[in-house]
C-alpha cells in the first residue's frame, strides 16, 4: 500500500475521531520480508498495508 493511500485513510479516520496507529519498520537487519520505512495503519477493527505478515502483525 502506498503512502498516499495510508495518508488518506489516516486523515479520514482522524476526522471521524477513530483512533489509529501507524506501524513502521524502523530498522531491518538480515533477511526480512519488508524494507525499512514500510508502514501499515491499524485501528481496533481495520488494518491497511502490511509490514510482512506472520507474528509481526
């Protein structure tokens, strides 16, 4: 998911006063599913984007 799509969703959720967090890969070492800077947006009932799946999410 690209940054603009996450930004648009974040702004819409903020306008609706729906709490959300941005999860971002800050450091990646070795073999990893996604690179540094990858982001996802998470609310209590929705997830947009992915940081790699599995136990990371």
